[in-house]
C-alpha cells in the first residue's frame, strides 16, 4: 500500500463553545486530487487551515511524508511545500498583482543592488506574474501593476490560484477556487488543477460545485459536523449520494 | 433526452490577447485622479508649491529667498524627522503618541550620560540611539504580542517617558555654553553648511537623507512591501506569508531609533538639552498633522513618506509666511486645521477607485 503524502489524526479545534473540528482524520495520497465536500460550517476551511498552519489545532497530529509536523504559521507550511488558496484569498488590496504574488518570497536584484541594498527585481517579478496569469488565461487583466482592489472578484481569485500553482511543491490546497469565477475561468482553473496533478503534486480541492468535484476528483472526502464522515469514489457514487451523505440524508453504510 | 449542452466548448474560440482599452477617453479629471492614485504625494506637493508661490507673491523677496526658504527647513527639521517616524507607524495602521516624548528623553539621556557619568559624547549619542530603539521595542512588543491597541500603548508610553524624563533629569537644563565647551559632538547636527544665502544645518541634511532612505526602503525592498501589506490587512498578510510580528517589531524599533535621532537633532537645533522642550508635549500631534496633511491614510497601507515630508514643509511655510505677514499666529492653527480636514477629504476621494 502506498504511503499517504499527508495524514491527520484526531484533529480538534474549538472556537469558544463552537467545535469546528471534532477529532477529524484526513489522508491525502500521492498525486491525487482529493475533493473535500460538506455543508456550510461543516469545518472544511478549518480543516485545511489546520493543515496549512493558519490555525494551530488544539489536539491531534499531522504528518507530512511520514514525518510529524506542527506548523505554527502559514510561513512554516509554505516552506514545507504546502501552498494554499484561502477562501478569503489573503491579498493586500492596495498592493499590485505582482507584489501580492510574491508576498513573502520577493525576488531581489542580482549583484550589489540586491545583496547590499536589498533592491527588489520588479521587472523579473512582473514578468513571472504575467506569465503565470497568462497560463491561467486571465487575459482580462490589463496591468500587472494595478492594485488588487481594482480587480473583479473573479480576477482576484484567479490571481490567488496562480500564486499557489506557481509555488506549491508538495501539496496545493484550494478552498473554493472557482466560487466567483466565470465559465471560461472556472474551466481554466480545472485545467490547471489537472496540470498540477500531472506534475505529480497532489491537490486538496474544497468545492460546493458537484459537477466540478465529480469531474476532477480521484476521491471525495465527505465532511460533516467537524469530522470525516467517509471517503467515496466518484466513479462508484452519484452526485445525489454525495449530497445525501453530506447533508445527513443518507448514512455512510447505505451509500 | 438530448446530450447535455456542452456550453464550455464555445470558449475555445475566445480571444487569447491581453485586454486593452483606450486610456485617452478618461478625460482630464479621470487622468488626474489616476495620477493621484498612483502618486499619493502629489497632492501635498501641489499644496506646498502653491503655498510658496502665494506667500512669495504677497511677501516678495523677504519670503522668496534662499535664506527664508532654508530657514523653513531648519524650523521643520525636528517635526520632519518625527513625521518620518510617525509615517511608518501610521502605514501599519497604528498611531504613535510617544514620538515627541521619546525624542526629548533621548536628548536628555545623551546629555546626562555625557555630563553626569563622563562618557565620551560619541558613545553617549550611541547609547541614546540604542535607548530610543529599546523604547520602540517595548511599544512594538505590546502592540504586536500583547495585542493592545497602538493608541493606548503609546498614550501610556507618552506619559511614562515624559515623567521619566523629568524625574531622571531632575528638571535640569544642560546649558548650551557648557555643551559647546565640553561636548561639542552633542551639537554636531547644528553645524551649518552655507551655499550662497542658503543655510543648511546637518540636522536638515539628516532629515532629507532619512526621508530619501525610507522612501527607497518602503518602495523597493521586501520589508517595505511587508509594512504596507501589514497596514492594509494583517490577517491577509499573515496568510500570504508575511511575518507580521517581525514586521511590526522592526517598525516600532526603527521608529524608536528615529525618535532618538530627532532628540539628537534637537540638541543641534537648540544648543542646550532641556527636559521641558515643547516637543515632548506637542511633538506627537505635530508629527501626526504632517503625516495627515501629507496624505498618508490613518487606516494604514496607503500613502508615501515623501508626502509626510511635504506635509511638514507645508506647516513650516504657513508658520513662517503668516508670521512674516504679521498675522496673528492663531491664523496658522486655523489654516492647519482646515488643511487637515481637506487632506482627509482628498484621501477619501482618491480611495474611490471606481471614479
Ligand atoms: N475564527 C473563528 N472564530 C469562531 N468561530 C469560527 C472561526 N472560524 C470558523 N468558525 C466556526 O467553525 C465552524 C466551521 O467553519 P468553517 O469555516 O471551517 O466551515 P466551512 O465548512 O469552510 O464552511 P463554508 O462552506 O461556508 O466555507 C463554523 O461553525 C464557524 O462558525
Ligand atoms: Mg469554508
């Protein structure tokens, strides 16, 4: 049996009286696309935040490639190769697209200007940013130096996805990456997800869009009331099964 | 039932070019608005130039002379340095009420360490700068780790530092003649460079250098981008991979250091070391005024440090110009008040990205 890339056991996170994660287990296999589905407030975002270091779980343990990890911040998870598109997108509205894409991993000029004066290599960062956006088909973005606040919601989401795809090396997590996207842009994101998969990088995809989930996912993690209810194979189950499970209309055994 | 409509296939024929629109149609106001949005220091620069022209026309060569114009620089050097410090804090969406008090206490520390303990003035100045940095670190730690609001932290620190300043110095002034005779290095920044009628003190040079360096660092280094990101939305910055705590700590420490520099500038400007210098009481408000007139948003993340410098200069121009015109000094305060409100109104207009 192959080893999972990422496993979590007994993750618990409480916000005061609210239990967002309740002894949740989680497994991600190498090279797979794992969809995570569940009702609003089921705890999907909290689960991936616990994995990406944005939230430190109260209990439970996480292993990346068999080694235990305990991320205290998103920076640590990122350094370990886990890249995340958060539901809130995590962009600085007043800064430019290029600034946002390279936030926390800026490229410096070669030579003295970069070493001594720590000068940023703007042209290089802009070139890469433009390239990544073009790969995603975000052609409607005119100016790579425009502030993110001047972009539409969908364009912003596209930039966030491009950022994660450009830098993720071990795991890429997407929390509702197509929620605000148009038909064409959603398609591009799905293609990008396949593309990332073909590079051998596993993906965690949170989505409420069942056709998308059933199209790309290798396995579906059904999340309910803060924990993993079951994992289903999209080839053996229908969308109705999935919706029934996540809403509690069907019990896992019956499915 | 027919096969599901493959609506996505249609997009295959879509344009693959980067979208382009005609920029010329925006009109004069639109383009001006765009320029202000990308160059926030433009508004205070226009106001500054306009104020100099108006006073120059009214007062003639008395005002519009190298001597008078460089006199303004000398008069704003302390506030200018404090405004640079204040800008950094306000960019992180904070506010620092302790800047003036830190400057005064550090000038007192530099003087007392020299005169009370006989430390060579060079080391006394170095100690004073380190001391200011340490106060900044305490502010930063309380804001970033203990998560207290910057207003409260620095309101308290202002009182603490001001009181410590009186207690430590026993309210004694070190006279200018004594410093000149025994420790002239303390007055180093008061040295003058004359170019024709223009007079620059080293304190003025320091202020200009400081603004230039900070403008570069904020624009062209990763740290500068992080300062803006933290001011814009700290949660987003953290998720995007910025060490928010480290950024805030470094900002508050740099600010403490700059305030101590302002203390050294004060010794050069006044000659003496006085614990009761007015900077301790009103320096914070003067600095905030310059920053606001300079177009830095109090909500953080927007504006440029060059704007704050222009803001400090605008206040200096009004003060000197109105005094030369023989106006009641209250007119200065009245006009500054109008400018503050106007500046924030303009800031709101610029932030309307949809215009
Ligand atoms: N920062 C927080 N403080 C308090 N409660 C929180 C916080 N974040 C999440 N919760 C609570 O935890 C629960 C799970 O939230 P979570 O965001 O993980 O849900 P979700 O499955 O991602 O939902 P959605 O589909 O709407 O995105 C909710 O009840 C929510 O109210
Ligand atoms: Mg969510």
